C-alpha cells in the first residue's frame, strides 16, 4: 500500500483555476475527486461483463498467445479496471499498479484485495517510473496515454521497464475525429437531459443543483486532464521512435461510440440508480450489437481514423 498523502475528495474553484496551468496537478485533483465514484460513473465492474471487455481489447491488438505473463504493470491504473479484469481472465498471477492520483492507487489496491489478487501499487509519474530496468513482462493501460504530457518520454520509460521481448498494450485512447463527434454528442445530450428534467413531471429525474454544479466543475478539470487526441499513424510513430519498431495501432467503436457517448452522458445527468437494470441491459446489449457491426462490417469500409478508440501494442526488441 502506498504511503503517499491521502487523496483530496474535492477540488475548490481556486484549485481548478490553478490546475488549468499545471496538467499534472489537474490529473491529481480530478482523479482524486473521482476515485470513490469512478466505477459507478463508468459502469465498471469486476465480473464477466468487464472481464470480457478488457480481454477483448487486449486480444484485438495483441492476441493471447503469450499468456500468462509473469509480472504485469498497469500505467495510470485508475481503479484498476483494466489490469484486474485481465488478471481474472488469466493474463498474469502478479500485478503492479501506478497512477499520479493517490486516490486512484488506493481504490485499485482496495479492489484487488477484494478480488483476492496479488497486486502492489505506487503513486508514480508515467514519465519517471520508479522501477528498475527490465522488471516487467508486460505493461498495460486503459485511457491513460491521452493524459500524459510527454508521450515520448513515457514510451521510453515503458520500454525501459519491460524485459527484452516484453509487450505493451494501451487501449481506450481517443482518436482525433472520434473525440470530436463524441464530445459533440455528449454536450448535446447533457444540455437536453438537464433542460428536459426541469419540467415538473420529470423533476424526480433531475440531480440536485449542487450535484450538477459539482459535475460541471469536474468536467472543467476533465477538459484540462485530456491532453491528447490521436491520429493512429502518429501514435505509431511516437512508439516506434521510442524504441518499439513493431508498434501498431488498431481502432474500434464507430457506431458503438455514437450510441455509447450519449448513453453515458445521460446516465451521468440523472440520479444514480434511477435507470435500473433494464436500462443497463439495453445499453450493454446495444453496445455489443453495434460493436459487432463495427468489427465485422464497418471496419472494412470506414477509415481507421474515424473510429473512436485506438489500441496500440508493441514489444521491446529482444
């Protein structure tokens, strides 16, 4: 368990203003703020649904021929979603997690303990990893690269701590085009949901004003912590220049993202638990169906740059 200072549960308006000029401070404030509610906010679980999702992202890019790995590191672990679900699927017996946010490291370790997984953690900057050379057999991350200011240094650090022949897989990274339509759809949905729920018959569907204000402050920080969006070819070039000549990017979620972002935004705009199990099953099954369409049909005709999610993998030369 990390001995770093306890996470701060909220950020004041003054701290948000200061964080606009310091992206790493913004990452700590935002992710400490979100740590205890992050799994609920993003419908994260540690059961078959998310095990299947995590393994699907890894296998889409890298397959599973080299499983199990001995020791796996997760960069920017958040609550541990990616690594813990991959470990449950058999990726590795031992894991390590790192994040700039003490709150997220604590949440990930708590989740790992609850699942009975062998995981240790450190509060750490992805640009200066506190591990010796050639420590890990695999390094993974989900929705982390777009938060890191200096990607060239971060990729060099990843390759440094990998053993020769070791693999990295980073999933859930927003493409440049995908981010544009996702943010637009999300903004429209938020405005529509918070406006319609002002009507008296729908008053029970509206979050209290203070919760909406807090969400708006969190959204202001989120805009600061999201440093990059990616062109797939450019992301490949960064990883190759850092020392992974076989780095390659695959993309996914086109129609699925066009449904997913309005759904997630609507869920964030209404009180927790209001939508119920039927809604959750509708959202999940719809996402599965559209993901199948994306994978089997649209991936053959739509340019990879138009899909929302980029997944990059590569290895440290043996």
